[in-house]
C-alpha cells in the first residue's frame, strides 16, 4: 500500500521523528489505531500531495521564479513541491506553532528553505507580514476557519493581480466522505450540523479535546464568496490536471 510505503521511506528523517513526537508514538511502523494511521499517513504524504497540486497547476502557470504562499501549510509538503518546480520563494502560514516547526523540519530534510509564519489567516495583521504573491495554496483549510468570508477576503488581498489561488475543499456529500470523513474517520459525520457533529465526535474521542471542523459549506457558497472578492472560479477535476 502507498500509505505503508510512506511510513517506511520516511521513518528515518527528522520530519518523521517529529511526527512521532507529535502523536506520542515510538515507531510509525507499529501504529494500531486506524484513525491515527490516517492522520500520520496524511502527514507523511504531504510532499506527494503537494507535487500532485503543482502538477495540476503547471499546465496553466509556471512556478519558475514565482513567490508561493501556502496558507494552512501544516507539514510543508506544498512548499517543498513548489521549490522543486522552480519557485524563487516559498512562504508558509499556519495557526499551529507545532505544525510550523514540523514544516521547517520537512523543508530542511529536502534541502530547501522557507519563510514560516505562525499566524491566523483571519487576522488582518497578516496582510502586513506578507507581500502579495503569485500563487497561493489553501488546501483542506477553509472548512476549519470560523469565518470563510474573511479568509477568502484576506487570500484575495495577498494575491498579485493575475495570480492564482488553488484550493481543495472537501465535499460533505461525497459517498466516500460520508462513509468515513477525512478528518476523523467517522461514518455520517459530515451530514450533521456542527453542534451535532461535535457531540458525535466527543462520543468517539476525548470529550475534553477540540473538535476542529467548523463547517462543510456547499460549493455554490464558496463560488459566491470567490466572486464577491473579485476571484474567478474554475473547478478542476480531482483526478486530472488543470487546463486553460
């Protein structure tokens, strides 16, 4: 399996050791809990997922000498993939300080450098910390923010004229996502409102922990928000490269 390959190939890197510390495990090969496996495989596949996104965009924009920003950069894989594609500068923003540290380890493991900023995209102060960029990634992030309208507004302000924002947004009504949501692996969770979902989640996980999904909005909601902020929206098939 691809997930097994990810765990095996990366287990001796500083990044993988950092992942072990984050999830309080001794060895990524000995994980038994299926949800923890899902989280760790997501972390260790970060560069592969970044490369896929870069490949999709490469048919419409060259990364060579571009400034690239990843909002909600998490484990830093999209920063690595952008540097591999020729980006002159890569910047990562994340609200989680531990993720910023893990992204730094991952970028260094691949021989690159990145500017990494611990910050909330919803805070307007971010506009003074980052000059406008050519390309923005914001993948699997929008469902976690409390104010998607403000998030998209800030993304638009961080983009140069003619630039591109690439987002992957989960579809709550997708059969696979309904059967096992991509965040916690719980059947039917995405069909509930936030309060109901949190209560269902607390039955499965630590009731004192934080439920991290704010909403699953329908696609037309996002399209309207993009339009309101001067952004033209193009839907890219999830298994095909983008095309003009």
